C-alpha cells in the first residue's frame, strides 16, 4: 500500500543528511512528490510503497532524528457535486490518477497522484482542490 508522509524540517535539521540516512538504514525507496525549503526550515512530501511495518520503522527513524512527521491521508479532492465530467484534467495528469470509467465519469485514484497540481487550474468548474500541507 502506498502511504504519503510529510516531513517538516527545522532550520537546524536542514543541514543534516537525514533523508539519505533513513534510506540507507531501511533500504526503502521513497518518491519525493513535493519539497520546499526556506529560511525557516523545510518540508518534503514522500510517497512510500512498502509494508506498513517498514513504513512505521522509517517514520520512527525520522522522528528520532528530530523531523516532524505527519501522514497525509487526503491531499487532493475531487468534488463530485461540482464535476461535470468534461475531462479537461485527464490529459494533463502525468500519473494517470485522474481517469474516466466506462460511463465517462471522472474519477481520482489518490494512490497514483503525485501532487503536480496541473489538474487544478485546468478544471473549468473548480472541482479539483489541492490541500495545503
């Protein structure tokens, strides 16, 4: 199962190779979906496709190294009441997270979403919304 984890680094922790240390220690592969660093610290959104016990081990290692960890359950939202199933978002989605079923209904598979945000401005009725972390 794919889990998404948000790491918040303090300014002091940015200078440490924490992510690479956890990768080396666990042997897990992390997909970086989003990263931003500034004068006050930084954050990295990771996608981890591994058994729950291994993900929990990685989370514990990040915490021990002084990184705040938050699991992201839902970062993008498709408002079915607003969506008109026009498909304007489909061709822009690089991961295939947005797709149409047999009835041409637009659907979202959040496990595939990489939070590129290309779909959000493409929606003419604003049915797609990205949560800010």
